[in-house]
């Protein structure tokens, strides 16, 4: 794998080659790297130069990344890693996952689902109570969801801090549902 500096040097030499004969005298006068930078400015200045430069940069980068992926796959999965290329053409999976699949290994990192907090469970229970009541629209629907959510979160927060449950009405139902979850 080439370092960034090595890749820049390679690109500069390619640019010097693209610039052609005018670079020869400049290289002898100012050195290879400044001459290549000047050639880069010339090459980028024209649409043809930009197209050639983009094509070379892309192909060099693609080849380098493919070689790095292949080396990493062979190191990790052994000689069976080479089987992936024909399959990758048919179904483009990310290379390490495809090679791990062929090798019969689980490659994708298993991400555990984030645990729902008790507060959020209590809010969910409170919203179910709001939906089941007729106080905020007809049963099964919520007329003003933003207002209902604000009421539920405030009530659950109050209960969580040790506050009392309301004596009657929807706030009592929300409070009791929250209390069950938070106990």
C-alpha cells in the first residue's frame, strides 16, 4: 500500500509525463516536484487535461484499493478469498462481507439494538392511555398529538420525580400507567 506522499509523487510524475516536452527543461532548472506542480496546473487548466487526470487518478486509486482489499481478504480468510471476484461481478457486495460469506463466516458487525429507557416505556404506556380515552379526540385517535405528548411527558416526569398521581381524569390514567412501568 502506498502512502499519501508516494501517491502524490506518482501523480506528479504522471502529470509531468502528460505535460510532455516542455517539462524537460523545467525539470532540469527547478527540480521534478515543482515542475510537476506546474504541469498539473497546465493539465488542470484544460478540459482534456482534467479528463485525462481524472481517468488516471481514478484507475490508479481503484487498482490500489482492489489490491489492498484482496491482500486483506487473503490474510483474513485464506486462499479461498480469490473466489469472490466472479461473484462480486454478479452481485456487488462490499468485498470483506462477500469474502466472509464465501468463507462461511459472519462478517457484518452485530449491532445490538439500543435499550429503551424506563422513561420512554412509561411515555409509551401513557400515550396508549391517551389513545384509549375520549379526552383527546375519539377513541383510537389523538386530536392534537403535540399537546398530548407534552401532557404525557410532563406527567411521567412528575411521577418519576416522586410526585403524586392526579385524583381523576386522563392525567390519573397516564400517571398510573407510568407508575406501573417506573416501579
